[in-house]
C-alpha cells in the first residue's frame, strides 16, 4: 500500500526485505535476481602502520650511527635503506599515501651511511705515513717533522728556579756496536753519552729505534720541570765533513714515562738542536721511549742528549 502523505511506500507483508536484490536501498540501482554485479570493488583501506615502520627504521638507523660500533652501524643503516627502498616501490605501485614515509626513511638511512663513511675516512687524513729510505728499502713507519708539542701534566711545582738534575744512572734497551770516525778513531755509543751535555757524543741503536728506550734514574725523588732533548747525532765529522745528523735516523716522536705511571707524548722537529718540553711531575725515574723516527742514510737511530731540569725533593 502506498502512503500518499509521506511519499514513501510502506512495507507490506509480501514485500522483499529492504536492501535485497529485489528491493535495493534508496539511491542504489536496482539489481535483478540472478544478474552479475559489475560494479568495481571498493579500494582497500591504506593502513599507515607499515609506512611508519619504514620511516621509523631510517631514524633509528641514524641514531644508531652515533651509538653503535662502525660495522654494526653500517649493517643497521644499510638494512634500513633497503627497507625504505622496498616500501617506496610498493607505495609508488599502489599510489599510496605512504610515499612520504618511505622517502623519509630512505633519506635518513642514506644520511646515516654517509656519516659512517665520513667517520671512517677522517682518520686516514691524519699524519700517519710511511717513508722509504734512500736505497728504496722499507725503513718502517715514521711521522712527519713538526715542532715539539706537548700537553703539560698538571701538578704543584716547588718554589725557586729549576736546576739541571744529573741522573745517578743511565741505562738503555739496546746499544749499537762501536764505530770509527773519519780520522779512524774509535767511537762508542753508550747510554751515558746522553747525560754528558755534549751533543757530539750520542747513544745509538740499530734499526728504526721504535720501542727502544733510555732510562734515567735519580738517587733521590725529584720534581721535573722540563726535559730537553737533541733528537739525533748532532755532529759534523771534522775530518771528512760528514753530517752525522742526516746520516743517521732522528727521533720524531717519543713518550716519556714517570715513576707514578704518568706519560708524556712529545714530537720533535728535524733539527740538531735542544728541544724542550714542560713536564711538571714528581718522579725518581725518567724513561724516554722512541715511538717514531725519520729515515737516514744509515739504518741507525741516535739521541745525542737528554737533560732534565727541576728540583730535588729528597
């Protein structure tokens, strides 16, 4: 029966249910029973969780670069980049709104990889080097020549002017055999030569000298103010004019060890002169360990003098 007042047909006892094929919902085209539905399927909803995973992985990799070991950081950032790249491909294929998340994840992962690569490359731009000798033989690792540099060890200093502190004994890890000068005279290279104040006498060892050391021992505790070194054989032979400084290797860097466990890293210029660094530490022993040398015409390393200045404490 039709309801004339409302304009809507009321549901009668024999009418099919509302929304069935014989009786569609208002506004929907009627579909006869048995007909094929040709309407396009509704597009699936785009769930955003997967896209957040791509961008989140990129940012997590970027944080990992600053906290993880280099190899682990490379693996994490590479994995995040691959994940973001895959997500970007899917998003482009589907025309999804997740493209922005995928691009953000890919960009942050690539930035992380660049940071890891930069941090690995910077140490290679330092002063590490290897110099070959005049005869083409490998004379071992050395450092470039530079002015002496040192960070002083803080400690309260005694009052008064520092004086030269003469050691009671000087020992060495090794010593080269005696030789003869241009006049045929015998020349020795004993450790005590570094404490005689004469740069034309020297202590000398075979080879590049790395790891070799001089040990100056005092009979009473002393407070060291500074240490002066002539880092080579500072002598010109009076007979034949041979420059012994250039003929032998020279010390370009060393580390000083003291009784209390303190250490002092020092680098030296390639010059046959006194080169002084500040120490400021109480000790009973000063050990000079060679850490690098220059090349030379002969494969020997020499130190002409080591002078310690400071105050006697005992």
